[in-house]
C-alpha cells in the first residue's frame, strides 16, 4: 500500500513538474511570487517584479485585447553609444530598472535591461497608457469621428448625462480640469483610484462610465487641474464610442501596424470587457521607444497623417501648472527646457525632447507607486544628464 501511495505521489509530482515546464518564464515567476492582494497598489515587491511582465498572461485574472503589429518592422539601428555623465549601474540599481532604451535621431544609443527582464518581454505601462489614449483622441479628430475638443463629453457618452460631467468638454477632461471630485491616493484602499475598477456597473453600462457618473462636483469646469485616472479611462470610452472600435484595434490600425512595431501589444480590459484607457498597456520597451519616435515624427505612420498636424504641438504644451514640478497638457507631462513625457506608477516612462531628437523609454519597479522626490526626482536628473550628453556630443561634432 505504501509503495502504491509513493508511486501515486510521484506521478502527481511529475505531472506538476511537467505542467510547470510548459509555462512561460514569466508565468513561472508569478507562480513562485504570487500577489497576495487583489489590488496592484498593495502587492509586495517580488510579486510586482513578476507580474509587471506577465499582466496579460493570466486571462482568468484579467482579460486583454491584442494590439496587433504587422508588416515591415521599423528599424532602430545602433548609433554611436552615448556617454551619459552619471554612474548608470548605480542609477539602474537605485531605480530597480527593468529596461532603458534611448534613441537619438532614431538610433539606439543606449539599451540596458534588469530584474531578469529583456528585450523580448512586455512590461505593463500603467499611466504611460494615458498618453497613448490621448493620441487616439487626436486620431479620432483626424478621422472626423470626434468633431471638436470643445464638444461636451456627454454628446459622445450619453450615459454621463445628468451627472457632474454635464457641461464638461472633451478638452477639459484631456487636461484633467473637469472639476469633478476624485481621490487618487495610491496608499488609501478607500480612494477612488483603488475602488473604481471593482465597481459593479448598472445594467449593461460600461464599468468606467457607471462609476464616474456617481461622482460629485468639486470646482467649476476648466478652473483647476486635478489628477484623475478614472477620467483617462473615460477618454478611452470616448474614443470607443466615437469610432465604434476597441482601443486595441484602433491603436493597431492607426499606429502599431503602420509605424512598424516589432511585436503585438495588449491592453487589459475592465469588468465589462473594454480597455482601460488610463492603464495597463503591455508592450516591448523598444516599441514604446518607437511610439516616442512616432511622436517626434509628428504623427506620421506609413506615409499617412494619423493626427492633425498641430496635434502634438498642442497636446504637449503646458495647459496647467501642477503640484508636481511639471506642467500638464493633453495627458502629457511637460518639463522645463522643452521636453515632455508619459509617466506611470512604479516607474515606467517615455521622455521626448524634440529639440534634441531624443526619446527615452524606461521601465522599472520602484519601491513606491509614485512620489515627487526620491526615485522620481532621480529619474528627472537622469533625463537632464542624457540631454546634457546629447548637447556635449553635438558640441564636439561642431
């Protein structure tokens, strides 16, 4: 009997080992370091390290839509390595960096990976997705699906009628100046940002819209800036309502395919099966750098204009001062000195400097979700060091 039991246990163990071996490297890492909380804001660091590269690989936890790449891949040739005047090894360790890709004039001048991540993997973007979603508003304008940024948002998302969003324009939502009350405290389990994804929608209403229509007004529209991830999810709902297409499909059609991204991306869905415009876009770091280059190319992809000619000039201009030492445009942060960028919790970013033809794409797992000092201030100093290195190279060439 004992021998039979031992054989049975051995068979079970071998089956478990075989199943484990069939998993991807990223999935195995998650099983070894599983999240202990349903909310990403409260995962421990080991779970984040594992999950951030596998968010779209567990459809029973979170479903996603694919943003398909295709066709000829846009080359990112190697350029002359850039001599950055800081200790990069120390910087990457302090940032808990997973990836850095730097382009100058469309060429890779620095590329580095950490935390067991590499160039073939996809890292989740969190709020970097906001700038992608904003760009799809520009595409919908170019297509005529959205008529004007000064249209009321309730004209496109009719379920918002009768809520605090009455009288709020698309432009005011893009600049986070709707005046609607919202709590974005990442450390508070009772905050709106922690609760809204778990909201049970009314009927067949989109989950984001169902939650946002319950909010109250805190200030008149257009008077003050207040950071609000829920509203970027709502911008995604706006694009989908206007175009009749999912965000992933529209992104694929307008940017991912024609610009020549090297790999499919994915976009996580909310509880009602629609992409979350303010979060959770998974892509290779090189492709995020290519997106930055698309912005530098002023919205041209495959020889076609994707956004209005003046879109990025307007979207990346400071419309509001913020409490974070940066300005805010249409879901883009603006920096002193002419640069602008996308930024996500725990350390993802795209920094773009048109004057220097510079793109910096970064992924990391910071110890904290967000901060105005510490690792974020260190990353800003890194951006400045790269700008100085580009200037030094240009001066030497002269």
